C-alpha cells in the first residue's frame, strides 16, 4: 500500500505537469460539448502515463474515461476531471468562452494526482479511474440542449463499479459538502397569431407570465420572441426557465407552479440535477487525508447555494464533493469573468464560513478515516502555493462487494435519475 509521504513526494515530482495542464486548459477555453482540444490533450497525457483511455466515453464526443490498474486487488476510486469553459454573455450579446470557475486547476490537480499514482503503479492496490466530464457550465448552448457531463456520465454507466467517487473543487474551506440544491431546466414553446389591432397574442401573454414568475428560485434563463409582422402570422415564444429547490418534492411543486402560470404552450422538462448525497465512509477518508496534509477539515460546512450534477453521481455510487480551501489567492468559484480572484486569509476564515445558526455539528468518524488510509493526499502548485486534492489508492471496506476487478457496466445500462 502507498503511504502518505510516498504519494506526496510523487505528486511534488509531477508539479510541472500539473501546471502545464492548467495553463493548457486556460489557454484553450471551449464551451460545453465542444472541448475537443482539452479533451484530447488530457486523454493523451494520461495514456502516455500508462492509463487505458477510452475517448468519446458515454457517447459524449469530448468525454473520456481513463483507467489504471494496480497489481493487487483493492477498491476502485474515481476522480472527476473538468475542463469546460463558462459561456460568458458580453454586453453586446456575444458569447465568449472563459475560465472563471477553477476548471484549469481542477484538471491540473487531477492529472498531477493521476500521473503521480501511475509513477507508483507497482505499489497500487486497486484501480484509479479518471472520468473526463465535459459540459459543466449549464448556460453553454450544447449543455442546455443535451445536459451536463457528470449527469450524462451517470446515465451512461461510466461510474458503475466505482467504490468512491471524488470531485474536488476550489472553495473557501477544506471540507466535504453535505448539502446542495436541486435544479431542473424547463422549456416552453408557444405559437400564435399576430394581431395588429391589439388583440390577444398567446406568445406575448406567456412571455409576460414567465417574467412575472421570475423570482428567487425561478430564473428565466433564455426568452425569445420571433415571427413575421403581418396580421395573422405566427410569432413564436421559446424560453428556458431554471427552477431551484432544496428537495425533490419542492422541486416538483415549484416546477408545476411555473407550468401552471402559463395557460398555453408545450413544456419540456430536463432530467433533474439532484442534491448531493455524501457517503460517511468516503467523507471520513477525506477528512483523514486533509489531516495527513496538515490542514484543518471543517466538518459542518454551509449548504452549497447552487446545484451540481455531481449530486447525480453521488446517488449512484459512494461519493464526496470536496471543497479545497484557498491559500492567499484563489480563483473565485463561480466567479465573474476571466481571471477573477479573491484575496483573503490563508484558511479562508470569515463570516461566510461559520456554521449556520442552529447548525448541528456532524462529527467525523476518525477511526473510519484511519481504516481508509490509502486515500492519499495530492497537491497542485499554483500562485506559488499548494491546493491539496484528494486522490485515491486505498484499502479497506469502502464497498467490499464491488472491490473485485469486474468489468464495468456498458454505456446505456443505467436509466435516468429519479425526478427526470
């Protein structure tokens, strides 16, 4: 089994590779399901290191699945690798691909960890899988049309057989998120006839109803009215609405109220983006790994104020959505524009990071963490400082029934998530 010190030394040796990957991703911003350059570059680097790489995984052209097997049996640990850019809408209406959500450091950190483990493959017990997930930013046109890469990878069965799925994202504290929001995209199309004498026009009525429904947890994402100007010709309304909630039931109720607000039109509903569901044993292993890196783990983080389709992954396999706290400077998670940074204290303290009023502290099972010591700590150097990322090699009892090296389920074997 690999020890923490050995893994950290291997990661430090791969620091230049991680920085190179981060620079490449930042220099090649590509929108969702269009990340051809980044997907190719990352897949090639992993293949060169000894991973068995499948391009176009899950019938997504810019996804990949890379697998490295150790000589001894053990758990299978999956790492989420992101590389898609934000679809920034500029004041002139143009859409520009920019990186402002930490995906360059995420790709660099995952590759650093993966290459470090490949360098120590002869000591690896189990299997490491890197899943390249495109289309992480929901407003990109092809993401809106097809869906996010993490949720699609779940539907395609790419995570089946994984004992622990890890998704590390830049945050303000070192933690595992316990709660996130639910989300669903609704689409509507309304046709009608134009009136030149002020008569009712269903597309206009529907547009007014949608705008009136736009509130805190209902967001009109896109709205378009188009049609000829002649009497009796048909203007058409097309719109997308994002609905947010704190539970599946609340999401269904809120979506139904939006649909009920318009009397006309044809509605569509995308599969739901589920709230995250952390696994206790994986969370304990993450806490143990942060401790091994000399960092303080926050056991009771605030609820994430947004939705992530990693929630869908976490409802398929044991998982942890890991927040990696900023050093002095950190790309703002879900920030504005390119190169957005926020300066703060080293551990990211402050009012935003205190427990919610009345929050129940959730103790971390340190003994379970010790039983999972193989979950080692990797690190990525950026801005002259380290962001730890959790990587897998590991031991014990995460899911003994799936530890054997069995072929994974083929794409298409898994149905849609509940709530779709």
